[in-house]
């Protein structure tokens, strides 16, 4: 429960603190491009079931919350821990809808996702919203916290 409160607090702070969020301009476009590159590469590693590569995008100790619970994002066993909580994920698709700066070395991004999982004869699809907090460390963007929340029940695929 504390993790939901912490992420909610961070987003609320970012959206209500004057002067921290950048809404337009060349810096906003550059930030969005940088965050999209990190997010896309992380999602690619996740879809390849490459836990070591996916974990490398996280800052040390970063929490990752998914519909099944909390996993350590920086664990090389990241993908296996997620899949132990439910069926093996076949594909993850996500869209970035918003990227906002929080000062000069932090940002958050939000969007929607669709994940398809399960064996060939019983695939399920879930949809929801996601939020990731990013920190620039040594010139590299890292995921400092990640939360994926399912909206509605999972649905059978192709039925």
C-alpha cells in the first residue's frame, strides 16, 4: 500500500509544484525523445524476456509494481519474478501519452498498455495505465520507480 501512496505523492507533487513541469519548447521535445528511447528499449528487453537487459534500465533498489504485485526492478531475475506471479507474458505494447520534467534530472512518463499472456490455447489480454519515474544518473536516464495498473478484467484473446 505504501508504494501506491509514494507514487501518487510523487506525481501529485510534480503536477502541482510551480515551475517544475515543462510543458512545451525544445527542451520538452528533447526530454520526450530521451525518455521514449529508454522506455522503448526497456519494453523491447521485456518482450524478449531478457531479464538482465530489462533490469539494467532500473536505478538500484527501484520498485516495480505490476498488477500482480511488487517486484524489484533492478533484479536480473526481473522478468522471471513478474512471470512467476502470473502466466508468461507473450507481448507487451505500450504508448507514452505524457512526459513531464521534474527539475533538471528527473521526469515522469505516463501512458496506456496492453499485455497478452498465457499458453497458446488460453491467451488472455489485459489493459491498463502505467507511470514511470525517471532519474538522470551520470548522464544516463534510469527508471527510479515503475507502476502498471490493470483496468478491468483480463479478456480471452480471439473469443
